[in-house]
């Protein structure tokens, strides 16, 4: 698995804009990044290249480390991390019928 190409600031801004409309497609609980969580996240990224994930963790540093571990394990890139929400991007996902991801 190679690493995804680095995003430009313009691409990152576009992805953050698209992610605002998404609801979290997954959450990673206090149990951390388990094998079953990784399988679920891979499935979500296979359907849509942009995924919003809710994180649990006692500190911002723990959540930041978890977000980057997820991105590395999924061959994805962290687009945004605000509070307990991380947005991951991996090119090649298939948009769902009616648009990208779930919307409010």
C-alpha cells in the first residue's frame, strides 16, 4: 500500500467544504482503533472517498494521534480535525446514489 499523494491547500479547502454537508459515517469509541472498526472504515471509504468520523478520547493529543493512525492504516489522508470530528480522504471512493455521503 502506497501513501496517498499529499493534498494542496486548495484541494484540502475544497474537501473541507464538501465535508461540512456530511454527517459522521462512523465513530471510533474508547476501545480505540480495533480490527472491526478498521473494516467498517474501509467499507465506508470504498463507498465514498470522503468520510467524517467521530472520535472518543480524553485529550486533543490522543484524538490527533488516533486520527493519524487511522489515516495511515486506511491509506487515507486527514483533511480536517476539529474537536472530536475527523475528516478522512482516500481517492477512488464511489459516490452514493443522490450525492456524496449522507447529508443532513
